[in-house]
């Protein structure tokens, strides 16, 4: 019944995040993406949440890092996920894998590619040095 906002600390006041909610559909729940995963300033994601105007639950390793900013800038009701549910867990990945397999969403290990949300610090510094 809340918007889900994972916060992964990306340093320099940046966070890897996205916004999600569960929608009841045909007797079960389906995850709906409200904002695709992205790398943004924590203030920007808090502004997005304020615009949505719905209660939110925060989770992830960015929560302790940005807890003060959340308290200062979040204008909607919010909570934090309990300790046992606020970090990535292998069991969750396994459950997602089962769901993907049931829907035919399969790839081989060789086909798997990481999805980078921003360039590495080394790449950014090299571009700055080259005037790009």
C-alpha cells in the first residue's frame, strides 16, 4: 500500500534508485514501475515522491546515509523497511529468477550484461581532463 523507494548510496549526494508499487491483479500482486531505475541526486528523488503525494517506504544502504535529508525534505508519510528486509537478499533474486523462468524470460550467462546507470568516476575524470 506504499510506494517503494530503494536507495543505494552512489556517493556525492547521489543515489541509485527507482520508484515502484505493488498492484493487486487477479488475486495476486504485480510490481509496477513508477520511475525507472536511475542515478540521481537524493533531493531529486525526494521531490518526485512529494509530487506523487503517496506514502512511501524506503529501503537500502542509502537509508542511513540520507536519513537526515529524508526527514527534512520528504513531505509525504514515510517509513523505513525493517532490518531483515532493507537490503538485497539472495532469496529475493532466486524468487525473481523463478518468476522470470515461468514467464519465459531467460538468458544465458554469456548473454547477461550489466546495466550501468552512470559512467564510472575514472571515465568522468578522463572526459573532464580531455575537455569532453
